């Protein structure tokens, strides 16, 4: 498969996965956003970095 065929599928999966929590439990999602609003930028950046590294490692293992 070509990169341009896989990219929209990957983006669609991200939207599906990201939409699951607010659909299943809007109250917990709202609480999570309130908690994230109180975090320092450094903490949010570290969480984002950890998520990206996890994704890269998972992609490497799957591929």
C-alpha cells in the first residue's frame, strides 16, 4: 500500500479512538480536561513526548 492510502486510514483511527472516551463517559472526559487545565506545561509536554515515543516503538514493533 502507498503512504497516501494509509495516512487517511491512520488519521481516521485516531479520530475514532479519541472519540471513544467522550462518547462512553462524558463526565470522566470533562473531569480529565479540567485536570489537564490545572497541569503545568512541562507535565503536559512530558505526557505528549511519552505518547509519541510509545507510538513510535509500537509502530516499529508492528512494522
